[in-house]
């Protein structure tokens, strides 16, 4: 193998979202990025948040609502399978070091995502926007208060447009387009 990541490198799964007051995450990313033959994946928020035990999925199932403090801020939702495909590519090829922002093919707000979930599943779903303080209080029932506050603060950045983007990274590195949110909902939630 050449000087790229190959099997001798490190690939870190980070996040495109910067969580305020979480310095350990930034320090880890910086340390890995400084290593030779390393890559840092910075995916947007996972489509899988709409399934399983995630608060978004539970809100959809239990109350027909998604509660955030993001307003109409948009995210480039990505399927975890697309992230895994990029990681596999980086671990088995040369020359793809550095930081890689990963998104799906479209940026959607939670309100737009709720409409798609409702259209595909036939179940009523709405997005309810709350304040950052209200969200932090809700999250603190299942998370440590400091971390709940940090996650809620990230919603404020999303509201301001910090995550309203898409990248071609999945296509560029794997040779195939990332999964569409509607396709994910059709196969995973229907």
C-alpha cells in the first residue's frame, strides 16, 4: 500500500455538527486529524434518528410529533450505510486522508422530514418547534443536564443555517449516490 489510509490508517467518526461546550470531541478530532494516514468523517445527522429508540423516532411513534429547537433550519440527513461505505473505502484505499463532510443528497428541515414521513407512512406527523431552554429541559430527562444543554444549543446553530448544505463526498468516494430520505423512510418506517 502507498501512503494513503489503507489498512494502516485511522478513520474517526466525528460529526458535522459542532456541539458547544463539548471540548473533548474537538480535541479527539484534532488529535486524529494530526496523525499520518488518518481521516475524519464528519457526517450530518443520521436518517436512523427516525428509527429505533432515538427521541425523534419515539416522538413520531408515541405522539406523532418531532420536537426540536431548529425552526426551519435544514440538515443534509445521511444514511448510516452511506457513512459505512465511505469508511470502508477509506480503510481499503490510498490517498483519501483529511476531513470529509458527509451528507445525503438533499437538505431538509424537520418540518419537511415530517411531511415526508406522513406522506409515506400515512401517519400524521408534525414538527413542533420549542426554545433551546425547553429542549434542554426535555433532553435532561434522559441525558446528563450538561450534555442535554449542549445538544439543545446545537439546534440553535441548525436554526441559523449552519447545517444547511449537501456535499458530493459519498458519490465522490464510493462511486454511488447517497440514499434519499424518502427512500429511507419507505424501506425503514413503512
